[in-house]
C-alpha cells in the first residue's frame, strides 16, 4: 500500500470512529433537550406521565418495526430463554424505570434542572465502568488521569453554565409568545428537592443502562435488533403498569395537540433513532464516552434558547461552555491514548515511543 493510500485510509478511519459518533451524539442531545421542553409543556396541559411513557415505547416499537424487518435480521434472534434476551428484558425494565423517574421529576421541576442534573451521568457511568472493569484505572497512567480530570472539568463547566450568569453577551428581543411560554413553564411552585431526587435516580439508572447495553453488544452486536427488542419489551412491561397506575382511562385518548406532538417526537426520534445511535456509539466508543455528552445538554439548551426562544446569552454560559469543551476533549485524549496503547502491539516502534513517554511522565511525578 502506498503512503498516500495509507494516509487516506487513516483519515477515513478517523472520520468514521471519531467525527461521525461525535456529530451523531450532539444531534441526539439537541433532540433530547427539545423533547424535555415539549413534554413539560404537555404535562402542564394535563398529560399523565404514565400515559406518555406507555405511548412513547409503543410508538417507538411501531417506528422500529419496519427498520428491524428490513435491516435487523442478519443474525438469528435470541431465544426467550437465552441470557441475551434476559439482559434485553432487564434493560427494558431499567429503561422504563428511568423514563418514569425522569417524567415525574420534570413534573416537579423543569427542563433546566433536568439538564443540570445530567452532570451526574459521567460520574455515575465512570464509577460503574471502573467497578465492572470496563475502564482502566491506573493512576500513574497519563490516560487515566486525563479521563478523571476531564470528567471533573466537564461537570464544573456545566455547573458554571447553570449557576453563573454574568453580564449579557447577546440580548435578544423576547416576543410576547416567548414570555408567555416562560411564565407557564415557571408559574408552578414545584418541589425541587423531590424533582432533583427523581432526576438523580433517572440519570443513575441511565448509567446502569449504558453499562448493561455495552455488555449486551459485546455478546450480540446487532444494534437495530437489540433496540427493537428493547422497545418491544418496554412497551409490553409498561402496558399493565401504566394501566394499573393511571385510573382515568379517558386520559389514554390523546388529542391532536401538544400531548400528541410530545409522544410522536419522543417516540419517533429519541426512543427509536436516538436509541439506535446510543447503542451504536456504546458499541463503538464505550459507556463513558456516551455519558460525557449529557453535560453538553446544558450548553445546547442555552444555545437553543438564544436562537429559537429569544433568550439572552450570558457571559457565564460562554465561559462554562469553553470549560466544558476543554474537559470533554481532555477525556477524549485519554480515551485515544488508551486505544493507541491497546493497538500498539501491531507496531513495535509505536510501543517504544509510548513506553518512553510513560516512563518520562512517571519520572516527572
């Protein structure tokens, strides 16, 4: 292979393994932020979160069915008695509990608090990944220190976005409809403590979901099939639970308003295509990489608010976004360092350079 062809191959590999997952995860987080806001608006109009959860999984299953029939049958389906199917069923149960906790937490709080509490996801996921030996924890290694420091910096940057406003950088003219929507979203006096606890539970369960999903993909690497079976099992589990919990059967009749839009948006985008992208990125990059995009939801929420809702942009949001980005790329550098070490067995010269670098860093300590 010529040098030019080798460089082209390496560039394409970098694009597929780094650029595409990054862009896909940013898109998913943008969609998720919009979903939280839309559900909050629907809940203020009387949509029961049990009804919402059931219809989301049912609608996601219908959306995924033709995709599964066309693209997801390249491998034999796991039997109902197989360990893989049991793990998918357990994954659906965890996903259902996380969805219920998140929806109830949003009812008690707001999408802003939900985005702020998402800072806990990298910490939960990194801790669980270390406990289950899915992440290397060698404190003398520069890669491990980069991941730990980067995770803490990312969380700090997200907190700066939430807690520190500072002077206005961009003052947008707020329309009357925007002011009315903001008043509706903040007019209630919810219990922020209960909401925060429920949202914390949601993001802890999401971290467990990431870990279990990664284990499933190691045994059965079929993203579309796993996501379809997950949605199907979640819909079957949620049906009796939601019917029992929601006594008013008339509430299951959705009107063509914001409630129906919230269900179709969440089920058709986040819980179907978003879940496929999550599963693919988990298979490709691991759970810690995926969890790092959760703090970015605050930055995305601030940016979307400034662009689409006419919210003002504050200096604290800009500084926090820069800090979060630095932390994120520090973790990415640590992950890339580990992948280089893992693949260095194929290049003795690369092994020599890595050993020399690590030895130098240890002597510096």
